[in-house]
C-alpha cells in the first residue's frame, strides 16, 4: 500500500481516473464545489455572517412570544425569515463557490439589489418593531424579547447596508477596469 502525499491516506495504487470513470458509469458524480475560506474573512462574508446571526435572533426572539396579538409583528417575522432564508442560500452559494458555475448571472448586481432591498425591508421592520413596543407591558418576558429583536433588527439593517456598499464598491471597480 502506498501513502498518498496529498491526503496522507493509504492508497492501493489504483488509477484515480479509473475510479472517476467507475463513479460516472454507476450514474453517480462527485462534486466539483470548492470551499472558499477567504470568503468568510472578506468584508462581504463578515457582513453576511452578521446578517445571518442577527436575522436569526430577530425571528427567534419574536417567534418565541405571542406576537400574533400584534399584527404589525407579523410583518417583522415575514421580513426576518424571508431575508434570513435568502441570505443563507446566497451565503452557501458564495462559500461553496457555486456562483462561479453560473457566470451568466451578474452576481454583484444581484448582491446590490438583494442587500439594498433587504436594508429597506429591515429598516421598516425595525421601525415597526420599535413602535410595537408601546403595546407590550414593561417587565413581561415578551417586552424584553421585543426590545432585543428591535436592537438586532437595527444591527441587521447596518449589516445589509454595509454589504450593499461593499458590493457596490466592488461592482464599480470592476466596471472601471473595462
């Protein structure tokens, strides 16, 4: 048995191309998605991580209370869950570099439009959440949850707006290179 220098695992000396063709002959395929560790360290990746964390906190804090008694909080829940799901999908697309497999889509413009729209939606959600605090009774558990969700919604606005600015700057610099 030989030890593969790249992976450190023992190999039987078989040809990797024959293994690949065996996989394909069975109707299976192996993934060509890659992990982009640099994305997480980029400004866009950090903003998206913040969007995911703050968005999750917003909808879990509101969802854990009796928010249905305040119809305006239904809008906050819709915005937070909708934006959270789309952000997680985009985050996974960028993290696995799957977006590079679809070059026909202008990903920077998609990022600008999505993050800009999410900024506006989250701004309305944060304002509605803050105004809805008047309905809550101070000292109750849901009052504290609603205050915290208002703060996290405001932080999500900052993250989405920052990501919009980063995407716009990146898109603008690509346009000037042409």
